[in-house]
C-alpha cells in the first residue's frame, strides 16, 4: 500500500473527503493532519519490532588506516547482527566499546567489530585491529535490501577476501513524503494507529472512542508481530550461555 492510499483509507473511515495528493496545498487541515498521523503511526509500528521487511545489507569497502565506517541511512534507528568478510564468509567477532578501550590499538587484518557508538547521527562500525590491507581500494558504504542480492553476490564471490565487509542488520524506515512511497510494514496496525491518533485529536471516529481504537490497533500490531516472527522463529529462541 502506498502513502496516498493509506491516507485515504484513514480519511474514509473518518467520513472525510479523500485527497488526490498528500502534498496538495489545498488539502484542508484535517487531511493534512491525517498525513502526519500516518507517518507517526508507521514510525511507531516500525520501532515496535525488528521486522523482516527491514533487513538490510551494508557493503563496506575497507580502507587501510581507517578504523571506523558510518553505515548509510541509519539516522532513524538501526541494528547489526552479523559482520563477515565478503570473500570468505568468515565472521568477525562482536565486542563492546569497553573491550576496545582495554586493548591497545594495532594494525592488521580486522577480526573484531563494535557498533557501540554513533557518529553524525549514523550508526558506526569500529574495527580492530585497524585495517592494514596494502593497496586495498577505498569506496563508499552502500546499503541494499536483502532481496536485491543474487545468491552468488550474497555469498561473496565477486569480492576480494579481506577488502570488503558484508554487514547485515535492520534499518528503520525514513518518513514517507511522496504519494507513491510504500508503507512496507503490515497495513492494519499502521492504519488503526493513525485512526486512533485522529480520533484522539477530534474526539471520536466512526462512533469509536480513541481508547477503543488504540486497543484494536494494539491487537493488530500484536498479530502482525506474531506472523512476522513465525517466518524467522529460530532467531527468537533464547539459549542459556
């Protein structure tokens, strides 16, 4: 569902006129408010769970002498769960900032990483040891959807052994602004949270109080999370260590 379609779904349930564009300056104040509420609702739903739809791959080209790398488009919220060398698929070991501070800086092939700090509002990857890779080519950090990779690319064949990292994790979505921006996430919780926000602002919507709508939205969110977890349930099994 697109941003425009979602806004109109909410407006219909409020018994309001639909809009032809969310950016139309002639939209009345209620229609403009609903556009804001839809973004607020999607942001709330987005940050309530690590959705499979939000999985990302960052491809990081390593530069000799550079220990830190900003991950692209992570100003909203992001989380990393694996870092590996693209050529060999060898995993790097995650450590925290305290561990890094307790180990003297040295150069070599990095085998440890930390994502324990933010630089310029972006999640930043710090490597240890500091890369010393000879004449490895420098390049930007690029971010991709999981589905944009073919099997050969995902397994690292096109890349050198110790020059490129594949960083996998989740990235929260930026606010929607264009009519055809995709909601991406499950539509029911987004729709009903937006409707609940509108009801709280106006007093009632369709004979339902804001409390009723928030309760309904919470149930839709719970159901959506359950369905999403069902597709990656092994990641939610906790083991004693």
